[in-house]
C-alpha cells in the first residue's frame, strides 16, 4: 500500500555522463532535500563521472555496462516504496514526486509513466514526443525516456528487468501491462534529443521503428543491439 507520505527511490543508470552531471545534480537536489533516495548506477564509466557523484554526496553503485543490469542493481539498493527509473538526460516535471505518489495511492495502480517531450531544435522532435506518448497511451507500452515508475514490491515480485541489451523497457512493459494498466500521466518529462540529432532525426525514427518491428517479430535483442550500434 502506498501512503501519501511515501518516498521515491530514483534510479539513474549512467555511462560517461560527466558533462551533464552537474546540471542533473541541481535538478535532483530538491528531491533529495524532500527525503527521496537518489541512486546512480555506473556502468564502467571511463570519465570522472563516479568522482563527481561522490563529490556531490550522492550514492553511486557499480555495475556492468548494461542498462537492464544497472537498473536492477540500483533497485536492489532501494529502500523506498516506489522506484522511478530515470535516464541521465531526462528531466522531471515540477512536483513529479507528488504526482507519482498520488497516482499510485490507488491500490489497483502499480506502475506508470509520464508523457514525453523531446528537446532540440529540429521540429520533428516535438512530433516524436507526442507520438511516443500517444502510442504508449494506446498500447500500455512505455519507454525509458518516459520515466517509468513502479511500486518496489511489485517490481521485485515480477523479477525486475530482463537481462537483455536492448528493448528492456518494452519487455518489462509487456509483462506489466498483462497484470495492470499503467498510469499515463499527461505531465511531460523532458528528454534530450541528442541521439536523434547526432544520428539524424529521420534516420533515427526509421531505425527505432524498424528495431521495434523486428523485436515484435521475435528477433533476438542481441542482434537488435548490433543493429542499433
């Protein structure tokens, strides 16, 4: 049961994120001040990310470089009622903690996600965010860019994220939606469009749809990860 006084354990998998960590610390500090647990999980970074996290006084957990493994390792360190999995380049909306706790105060609601806004100069990024949110609302499938949150005991009961190198968010969403519909919060998380812009927006959109189609057809995630890289 989620109480209105419940707290979050915010799990952030990272790899070589030293350039944006100071801004992320500023973003997360109010949540730490309100009593929420912040857990960074480092996937063998080769820069000074771990040193920066230590200096800022946040918890950092070592892990192999795998987003699924990193999030599972972070969840094992969690002590609060609710897990929030946050990408390092994603920023939460104002009062996200209150929104999540309120959403999961209903005993029938066990997980959810936010709508998404993709930041960047290319006009299609706004469309990508809106389409991502619409698709998620229709299918119940969420992506890591949307800030997936879940009751900790429920996450533990389903065994956490599957050990696979890609589509771990889609895989866990499929299992979750069979058990309970997600809470689809209309407030937006903001996610950097850097990977879309770096690879080319249209190319990235086409690639992601192609990979999702192959995953739906049953192609091994290891093969998909090779194509993604």
